[in-house]
């Protein structure tokens, strides 16, 4: 139901100035979220969490275009990490969306139970969790296995999602759900996978897949595939491409080949996306006469020559952890809608930047409702 005109336009009157938002945000940037191990103080009531009442407006366009998400949650010791993951889930939620949540199997049970309880209490119809999760080791092939476990669960679930976005728990959206839907509709089945270059760093840049037909009949098919390295941490795949991942003999062979390769997920999806037969793959993307937005970006320490980016110079695993000093360039990317998400946020380091980005998303969602309401009146 649309809000009244009075309520709608009060959104404009009540919106604080940008300078006020920045000041409040920076004042909160390093306030602790509670004791690092005081689990008894972690409320699991949905209504107690910040921004619970945001994103109520869900346009007809969004309702007709369900999106799936794979969210990988790695083991962190702090209670603030659990709260951050819960915060991300609230941003991804829409009644029509589906989320597969993969929690690192080596995480402590109280940690896993807290997240599971939140998901099942607040979003029982929208969040699924694999029955058997992987024990994830940073930069190991286990990360690829975790992605694939969730992708398979999403295919088997009775749901009509059309695209799936692969995420990590340290990301946060810079655009609204509607922005993402409109980009996917424009992509029309094309995957959004950063294009990598051919590499030789894991041995031969091609591997040979020998497939022997049923009952070991003499016929042998040899397929050579160039291995590529993707340029970004996050991708979006069409449903047909996900089916291809589990049905293509080349995909199955490539997965086996990468089982002893570090950061296997950084080769697997981009390599398959470059195959001529891949649904929505690189060949189809080259036919587009416009640029698709990036799914997510991150700033690497060795590549950062811009003094205005990552001003606090705080890096983890060689990736910039953003802070309130990065508000300007993150806001520019948000307004340009050039990317869906950004990585990396760590709330225990700087919660203020997350608060600011969230407030921007809230107001943008309200404006979407206002614009739709006015279009009905006109």
C-alpha cells in the first residue's frame, strides 16, 4: 500500500543535511558494539535490530524479479562480527528474494546458533542453510566448495530466482534492491563476471579433459580450456549459468582440476564464463552496447595510488577496510550506481561508515516509493 502524500513528503522535510549525517556518523565510528564475548547480551529479537523497519516499500518491478544470494560467513571471534552479518542479511531481504547462508563449519557452536536463530526467527521463508557446510580455510579450495554447496541448494529449492549474487559477509550494498533488479533486466541473462586474463601461474594455462563414454567404450573426447584469473571478488550469474556449472562435463572436470589450487574460486567461474557455450557468458556480454555495473569492488593496498581512497590506510589481507574518511568516494560510487556492493567493512573497526551508507539506502528507497506514487497520480 502506498503512503499518503503528507507522509511521503515528510521524508524530504525530515531528512538531515549531509553535514549532520557525516558528523553523527563519525561520532559513532569507533564505538564498541558490546563485549567481544558477551553472548548473553546479544538480542535475537528482530524488532531490536537497527533498520528493521526500512525497505518496507517493495515495488511491483522487484516483486516480479526475485534474486538469490550466496553469503559466505567466515569464522570471526567477536560478537560484533555476528551483528555485522545480521545487518547484511537485513539489506538483502525482500519477500521474493532467497538467501543461502553458508557458515564456516569450524566456527564455535554458540556463534553458529546465534546466526541460525536470527535467520530462522526473522526470515524463515527467505534464508536457507546447507545441511552440510564446508570447513573454510582462507584462500584454499574449500572456499570454492562452499560457494558450490550453496549454489546447488539454491537450484534444488522450490523458488523462481532469476539471478544469483555471490557475496562475503564483509560486504555492504551501495545501491537499492530496485537498482540491482533494473541492472539485471538490462543484462537480460548475461552474467556479470569480471573478465580475467589468461595465466600460467598454476602450471599450464590449459588442461586436458578426457571423457570416456558409458561402459568405457573407446570414444574419447579431449577438451582444452584456458584458465583465467578474475579481477574481482564477487560475481552475478544467471540461473541457466548455474545449471551449466553442475551439468557441463567441462565444469565438472575443471572443478576436480582446481581441488589443489589456492583461491580456486578466482579461476573457476571466470574460466567457465569465457567458454563459448556458457549461458550468458563473455561472448554474449561482448555483444552488449553498454557497460554493466560491477557486482562488487575492493581496493588492494599495492594498487592504491589515490590518496583520497582508503585514507585511514587500514588493510586486512591486503584489502582496504573502509572508514568514515572514505565517505566521499563511496557516496560517488553509490550515486553513479556503478557497482552493487563494496568490500571490505568491519564494524568492530569502524561502524560509522556502515551507518552512513545504510541511511543513504533508506532515503533512496523512500524516494523510489515517492516517485512511483507520483507516477500513478500523473
